[in-house]
């Protein structure tokens, strides 16, 4: 069974952390992954940086620009991840935009992911219908779970469609925004979380965007299986260095 | 398709009874054949089918058919004639329907006598002039002598397959029987015509039997169920019927031009883009939309823009060079055609807030202008570097009441301004419309922008007919950044294989210099701003920074339609350096007294590089005026 599905079966709320590969320093990738697992994180999204990250706010834009400046490439990330499964057991997901994968070749990219022990992909600008028609068979051939996003504006019909295509979890974007734009949840979000929870989807939901501390993590996971933190984590390591990530993770989980 | 204006006067004179040369009633130029889509039944489906712009839509007022029409006809373009189909109905019934549904034509499908036709034709009870179409069913043979007595009492004949039902039987008759057609009255060809008959139609068109064939009539072969038309199959049929080549250069049902296009957008944008996709053709087909659009283009923008024969330039380069003067539009470029269209679209979609991206500021000013005109809030994203180097346009936008927001990410130019506008849209999904300024972005943007800009080639057609006696030049030429002025200039010529299409890109300091924007040479297939197209990028798929002296051509991609034109070889792509463009721009000043925008100067620089024949008619889109570039010209020529 895919590590993502296994993890989703555990009887606990999951904390997933996003970071940009090659940031702050080019060689931080592996140590960040290992330290996150050591500190109790359940799942990791490794950000493959892109020059034009449309769905991201300033924090992740800046970390991506810096990572590219540091020399991060698809090839280099794959090299860094060689042997990662000797030390890390939690699910690993690569999150990135479609063009770099498209240039690498979707099938070679997926094949490489399988070789390295990557469990899934999140590609915000690969629409669900294009995935379904052109790429689903390739993803499945290499045992990869593709994770789709839904937002407060996504219609019920479309959520059901996305649920039917998904095979891991659904990434619930907390509000209409880019990453790192909002802090704290209002009634609107709570209503949305409850509405989705009531739909009894076949895939569990994990909430992302706007989760930055213990408070928002608790609120989000009240209605969902887990939550994803990206911008707040990137901000923390920008300020304090990757070595200090344990204090951040502790502040969320306690 | 969107403007009427002057051409109607020119074309309407020669409508009837000169088959093959008969232009469609609206003056659109066809490959000899008009199109009637019959058996319309459902309101939404009628609107969708009308957006394909057939010449006639047919409504069957005969109860014993599943296609019996008993609902409402939505507002559709006045260019489309509404035909009522009757089977042995009484005059009173026909008159009543004509008046109630404002029918333009009546098709008689029963055993109506010549006398009946003459009464109907001369009755003063109908409130509007009607065309009369008399149907004859053909089986194994047909006695054309029957027609004689109808010769003076109807406008068209229609030949249908004889079957169990009066029409809608779904199979064809032997069209070679029409070799014996003894009349000179134009006729409709009907009966079981579908995609499978395209080859037969082609053969028929090339044969003597089609000499007086005026139109093709289709019905059941394009239905998902009786009365419900499948618009995607219809579109394919129309494209193939109209095009001499089988290649389709228009967008397909899924938003692709060949392998390019699509909508590669994050889920957060899906509702906005989907709302637009579902509505844009419908809204554009509404008569009140078209009226308002045409009126504003005429009174506010100053259209039609002149098609000017550049005599001295022509003498120098030994070709007949015409300049399509988009530079004379309000705000000084073609950009306003699109922003007028999109602001009207935004209003009809109930949007109250407008966002846009801009590079040099031309599209920003055009958007700020229409927002002022309509009293809508406007936010324009502009790269921090561009803000510094295009101060006059920033001031113009501010005077027009627009908020200019600097894009601080990435290289802080057009690409990043576009990213910021998209991010704004993600954050404001309900009340905001994003007016994209070029023929780029996720479907339906490239198609929508192209259709709004298509007024350019629509005008060129009738203007050239007036001046040269023909509608097709030998070449149309336009500069390409994202490609909106080019898309508009080419649109009505895409499927005219005798018209050469020339696309002029900015080579910057030279294609191999590393400082260039020649996407067709340097680009590879990839995804930028929501569409798959040709794109300048690293081996690793990171989008690279282009360079050109002209801010309007300084974009790392090209619209998906142009990528398709490039890949299929339909268009010839040329690259022009900064130096060549500047020289050509100054030459136009001296020879014709016109100071062009530097973007446009690239298109002019092909003269002297490409050889033309002496009689070649070459139409160049003079996309913008040079006022905004004075500083650049001054610096470059040390004036």
C-alpha cells in the first residue's frame, strides 16, 4: 500500500509540512526532510521551485526564486533524494508546477519518483480533466497518487468528480487566496469545512493555505484529517535557519 | 462578424438570384455556399447554435414531427435569418407565426400550389418582407418541369430527399440529378447531409450540377436527439465546409489550436474561467451586445480605421503596400478593440472590479479608459521596472482613475505583472474580471481576444474590395508579442490559402545574442500563464526573460493560435532586430508622415528583407502610434 494511504489510516490528525527544495541553502533538502520526520511531522511536501508560481504568495515566490538562484533543478533534486528511503519512512510528496515536469517528460519524471520512493504529486496547474485523459495511467503505473485541490468556490458536482478521480486525499484550500495570504479562520471557513465534512467523500481531506500556528492547525483538523503548513514554515526557517525547525514543529503540535 | 457598418451597403445590393456569386445575406464571404441549420427546438441550444453564425436557422411549425417548435426564440444576431417551416398550413397560420416570431423566410414543405405561394407572397398581412422557399422532394428521378409554374412566385427552391416524413428522413438523394436543373433560381440542397457528406459536397461544388446551388441545409445528422443540435460537430462541419484546406486554425471545443492552448490553471481559478468559457460565445452573439460593441467601436474608438495605400513606401519596395491604421484608434493602438469587448462582457457577467496586466502601458491605458467609461473600479499590475521606464502611461492610467500596482516579483516586467494579476484574481474570485490584453492565457481568452480583434480583418476585407476590387490580399503582415493585433489581422484570412500570413517577432539584439524575444525560433512547447504554447525557457522548464527594444513584444511566449500557425507552417515567421525595426520606423516617418510604435516598426522592417512581386497586395497592421516611444526614438537616433 502507498505510504500516503497507510498514513491516512492512522488514528490521528496529520501534520504535513511544505518546504522549497534548495532553500535556504542548496543542500538543505535532505536534512530538512530528516529533521521534520524526527520532530513528529506526518507527511512532507517537497517544493520543486518554479520561476512563475501562480498560486503562491510572496513567501513561497521568494523562496522559489532563491532556490533557483542557488542552482536547484529537477535533476539536482532527484540526485539529492537518492537514498532518502534509507533514513525516512513518512510519505513524501513532490509539489510543483507542471512545466518543469513537462520538460523533464511526464513519464520519466514519474518513473524517477517511484525509484526514489516518492509517494505522490501535487501539481496545482495540471487540471483534473487533463490529468484524467492524458496522465492518470502513467501516474498509476508508477504507483503515484496525484492530489487535487478544491476551494470554497468549487461546486459540489466538481468536488464529487475530483473525489472520484482521487486516490489519496483531497487538498482543501481554506479560502480563495494564494498561499500565505490569510491568517486565522472566520465563520466563512468554518462553514466551508463543515459543509465538506458532511459530504462524506471517499477521500479524506487535508486543509492547507492560511495555517500558521497551533490555533489554526487545531481549527482545521477539527473537521479534516490533517493540515498542511507551507508559508509559515518557510518564513520560520528564513528567519531562524533550517536547523531551528524543531521549535516551529513543536509550536504547532503542542 | 461583429461589425456591420459600411459593408452592408456594399454587399446587400447583390443578394438574390445570382447563385454561386451570391454572398450570404450579411455580406460574409463564403466559399459559394450559405448554410441553413433546420429543426431548432430548444432555447439554449438555439443560442449556442446561433453563435456558430449560420445564415439561416429553421423552425418547424408542423406538429407531427419530434422537431416541432413550440417554445421561444431567444434574441439572436440579426445577421441570421429565421425560417419558419410549414407543411400544408393555412395562410392565416403562416402569417401569424411570421409576425409572432419575426420570421425572415417561409419554407413550404407540403403540396402548396403556385397560387398559394403567390397569395402568401403578396399578402399585406405580414409585417415584414419574407423570402419564400418552396420545397421539392426528390426520389429516384425528378421532373424539373414542375418548377416552371413556381418560377415567379418564390425566391428559392429547396431539394430534399423524398421519404416517409416531410423532411428529416436522414438520407441523401442522388445529387447528380441536379445536372438536369432547368431553372436559374438559386436553390438549397437538403436531405441527410452530415460530416460524412463533406467529400460529396466538395465534388458536387466542383460539378455543373451545383451551378445554382445557394445553400446547404442540415438537420438530423447534427443532433444528439431530435431538435437538439450538437454544436461541436456543427462547428467542425462549418469549418470544413468553409475552409479549402481541412486544417482548422480556429480553436476547438476543448480550447485547443492543434496541440496548443487549453486551460492549465490552478483549481482556484477554475470557477472564474469556467464561467467565462460557458458564457462568452453566448454573450457575444446577443444582439444588444453586438449593437453596443459596434456603437462604441464606431463612436468612441473611431472605427472603421482607414486602410491606407502607402504610395511612396510601395514605390520604394515595389509592391502594393496598404497600412491598416489601428494607430488612429482612441488611445493609439488596436488594444482598445479588445478592452471595449471585455468590459461589456464583464458587465454582463455582473463583475464590478476589473484587473489587468500591462507591459509598456498600452493595454493598461486601454483598460483604464474603458473602466472610466463604464464607471468600474480598475487595478492595473505593472512591473516595477516598466513603471519607471513608462512614466507617461502610468500618469495616464492614474488620470483615468486607475490604481497602478507595481509587480515586485521576479524580473519585475510584463511576465511578472501577469503573474500578479492572476494572483489577484485567485484572491478575488467573485466580483472581479481579468481583462487579458493579448491572445494568451487559459481558454477561452485567446479565442475571445481574437474575436474582439477580428474587426480588423473584417474591415480590411471590405476596404480592400473597395480599393482593389478583391477582398483577399496576397499577404497580411503583423508584429507579434503575445499576438492580439496579429490574431485580429489574420482572423478572416486564416482559411483563405491564397493569403500569405507573415508574423514578425522581435529578435532584440539578434536571435543568437541571448537578448531576444523571437519565440518561434527560441521557444519550446511549454506552459505559461495557463496555456500550452511555444515558450522561451531553460532546459529545466523555468521561464526565461526575453528582450526587445519594444516593450510590447517583450514576452517569453506567443499566443497558442500563433504557435499552431507556426507549427503547421500556415504562417511565415520572421525575426527583426532592434536596429532593423528602428530604421524601418524612421523610414515610415520620412516616406509617409506616420510615426509608428516601435512594435509596429518591426512589421514594417520586413520590406527589404522579403521579396514581393510588383503586383502583390500586402496589408500591414499599423498596430500603434509612436507617441509613447518618442523617448526611445530620441535616444536611439540622437535626435
